[in-house]
């Protein structure tokens, strides 16, 4: 079979794209040339329960056309389940570069249009109060996505590109979690509103002076290889003097930062507006970035009733969050009903264990030797460090063994995992302050790695984002109605 010469041209355009529109245009052409358009139009497939999706779609269309709002509400309330009919199956998003089966896309569109209609239009016997309760309950039942930003030191500038790509397509989750450098970037994002994100993505608008070498003798004394005061000033300049609670009130983003304990009888913590509302966000990011040996442990700081900054539990100190909980998925599920995780993974010790699609390597005949070797190393490594962390006598060795065990025992991928392609030159930037040029390079790399995942993320996240928008809109309507009622009831008293 003769290969169409246009395919190589569009593949080059795909690789050279500088924005999503250029990438998508080339990707759509390739989908057409490679026969993927016909695959998308044919809704039959053994990859998902297409009969179920088709029936639900027909019901929603019928209720909308007949203005049967009671049945429409019931259909949405009882029928909205995450990954209904396995329509989030990753295999549905590997055949085509843009989009998936049209039936899946049409169903999601119909659901979102139905939700928007119920929210934004008068419906008989459906007050604002009842609407708000309906959408809150549905959101709790359906769940929401979360963006998790891993550690990776200077390589974490990649996260900014992931954020940019998701924000531009309206897919940036409201729940953000970060560890180590991911915590720093989560903190920066957490104090910027949507309108301020373009400004946030300009490297020259940030203090990039994060690293200052102190030397080996400083590390031996326990003060770290790097100057922590330099990093602290960088974080305070870039994040500001916000507590978790204040940042949420400003932006509506739920920022979560992982920290690891130094002392025994303590467990890893996920700091957030729920768990630690009065903590200074910059101090949480500083603790999460305190890589043992590179930076000393950190005492967290909080605001008191008068707005003064003072230590939070001075007897406790914390270090790098990625050591114990790089991706705190289980905790996020409990706190926010998270049902779908988008992971931006930049840890250099993790990337080699992810395949080209950014997921944990799947077993196949071709990669069987490599898979077995990695599995053996991981299994025996966990066993050795588990033994040492429980039985070894020197406290320092026990702590190091415990940290190595937790590093090897963690899972480092999500439902969608976005990862960079490292070359040797990237490793020069791990422990050095980034230049604006390097940040821009990593932003573009983050965008390019995210664009192929947009279709899958949209399928998982669009309904949740619609529900969140409806809840915000109805809460605003409810507040305005309460204020008007208060004013009208107070008018006679003033006269």
C-alpha cells in the first residue's frame, strides 16, 4: 500500500506546532488521511457500552423536546455516573488524535446542554433553592477532576505548560494538588484568578531566583546544600502572604500541598483550605520543597486572629511532600469527591518507568524482559528498605530507608498522565534557578504534551465543570435574592 506523502508533512506540522490551533489543524488532517474519521462516526464498538449511551442520549433529547422537565431532572439525577458505559476507556482515545466516537461526544454535549438549561431558565416548581440543592447533590454524586503536580525540582517548570493548555480549553480543574516543586506552582496558581493567568504565565513577572548554593559543609551541618532563605523569599514574592483560606476566597481554587513529617509518631499531611485554613501557603510550599539534604526541615507558619504571622505547632517540622505522598489521590477523593485525576509528572526517577503515552508500562511480549527486570528491582527494593526502616538502629539510616521505601511504594500516574521527554541537557536545570528562556521552553513542552490528551480530559471533565459552573451561578443568584429580601424587609424599619 502506497503511503500518502501528505502524512509526513502533517506529522511535521504536528511536531512544530506553537499553539493548540496549529496542532489540532494538523491532527484533524492526519485523522482524515489515516481513516480515523470513519471510525469516529461508527458508534458501534466493543470498547464501550454504546447501546446504553445511545438509549440515555435518546431519552435526554426526548425530554428536552417535550419540555418534560420532571423526567429530565430525574434522568440527570439518577443517570449521571462517571465513566458511564466505559466511555472513558483510554482505548477510545488512542485511535484518533482529536476526539473519539461521535456518540460519546454527542451524549456529553446533550448532558451539558440539559444541565445548563435547567440552571439558566425558569422551570415550573423548581426554585433557585431547589435548583442549588439539585446541582450540589448531582455534583457530589458525579464527582470532579483534580490536577496533581509532581515533584521534579527545576524540571517542574513543565507544569506551567500543562496549566496553560488546560486553562485555554476551559478544562483547568478547581482542585489542584502539588508536592515539592508542584506545591510551589500549585501555590502560585492558587492565588491567581482566571483573568490573571496570562500574566502568571509570563516568566519575567516572577522572582526566578530560587537556588543559592551553600556548599557541602553546610549540608553536613544540617543546614542543606542550598540557602533556604533565598527560596523562601522567592516563594513569598511569587505566592504572596495568603493563607489557604484567603487564597480560596480570592480565586475559588482548592489548593492542596503535601508535606512529609520529620519526627516519628507523625504522618504525612495534605495541607489545604479544609485541613489547614490559616496556614500561610508560602510556608506550606517551602516545607513541601524541602528536599532532605538540599534544604533543612521547615516549621510551618500561620496567621493569628490579628493577621500576625507566627509558627504553627513549633515542635513539628516538615520536609519534601513527594517523599511520602507525591500524588495524594486517596485523600483528594475523600475531601472533594474527586473521580478523575490529571497528573503532570516530572520526577526524573519516575519518567523512565512511564511508557510513551505517559502511563505505567503495560505488559506485552516485546517489553517482557524490561518489565520483569523493573518489577524485580521494585519488589526487592521495597522489601530491603521496609526491613531497614523497621529494624536498623542509626536514626538517620532509618529515616533514609523509610523515605526510600515510600518512594518505591507509591503510584506516580493518574487517569491521565502528562509527562515530558527529557534529554540530558534538561538535567542541568534540576538544581539551578531557571532563566525566562528556559521557562518558556518548558511551558511549550508542557503544552505539546497536553494537547494529545485534551479529548480524553474533556470527556471526563466537561460534565463536572458544567455542574461546578451551575452551582456557582445558583449560589450567586441565591445570595442576590437573600440580599434583596433583606433590603425590602428593612425598608419600613428605616422609615
